[in-house]
């Protein structure tokens, strides 16, 4: 699986959009980008995934650059409960989801 | 709501004890996983199972064993607990790759302290 690079930490004001970047310059054509988050003392939770088109669901939006070497997870109106560690993972769709490599992620702190 | 349930949130055991961590999923998933999570080291895969009675070693299997007698249940066993096994343990399950959305579902975690 391709390696990803994320900033170690970010702050965001409550109610504002949180934009979390991820670099995955060695991504290959059949690898998807997945995002998970882990709220303190809980297990990771799936947020969203995509291949090359932008994706949106009830939790977030995922923007993937045209060359697929980077992506941004957008939380449109961050709340205090969005404070968590966010993990960007690149994985072949046919690779077992549980064998994903979770790095250090980005610690997002949403402030009042 | 899909669920992966771990039997304990917090556990304190003595060095040398045999420790069982239980995980149950209600999604009929074929694959189940055990990880440990330590500060600065991320999630590290201990063992996984892709079917009943089938198991494979992950990245750090030493000092651990697993059991999967039923599809919904995956147990992690510390044969003789040691202080360096103090950690957060996470269980996860996922369907067979390629079948719809292949996300992994995680339990709440068990924080094990070995004294």
C-alpha cells in the first residue's frame, strides 16, 4: 500500500470548515484513498473513501487532486465532537480492509 | 447499527497471568483482526482471521495467540502476560475485499494494564 503523509496537528474554530490534507504521491492506479477518525479512547471510525472523483457523504467531503497524489478531507461545519485523530490511508480495493496501515494521522482540535 | 463489541473496556492483570480478550461482531463478516495501539507507534496488527478456525500472523504476533471457533467471535490470548503488553487493544472486522464498501469496523478498545 502507498505511504501517506499528514500534518501532525491542526486547529479549527467551531462552526468553520476543517480541511485536512494528505499526500500520497506514490499512489497506484487501483488504490483508493480512505479516511478514518479516532475519537479519544475509542476505536477508529470509517468516514469516507474515493478513487479519483470527489465524494461526499453525511459526515464529510473528500477532494482528490487530478493527479491523485494528494487529497483533502473537508468537515464543512466542525463541532467540538469532531476533535479526533484523522487517518488517511491508501489501499488497494481488493486488499483486506483490516490490513490497512494506520500511521500517526492528524490530530484535529476544534476550539470554541 | 453494525457492531463490534469487545468484552471489557479496562482490564488490569498480573504478570504471568493468562489473559483472554474477547471480540464479537454482528455483521457476518468473514475477516476479523486484533491490533494494539501504543503512543507514537500507531495501530499494529497482531493477528487476523479470514474464516472460522483460520488465522494468520500479523506484524507483531509474539506473545499472543488467537482463537476463532465461531464466525462472530475472535479471541486474543496472552499466554503469560508481561508488562510490555500493557496497551490499548482493538478488534476489527471487515467483509471479504471487493464486496461493496470494504471498510473496517472497530470495537471500542480494551485498555489492558499488566502490573
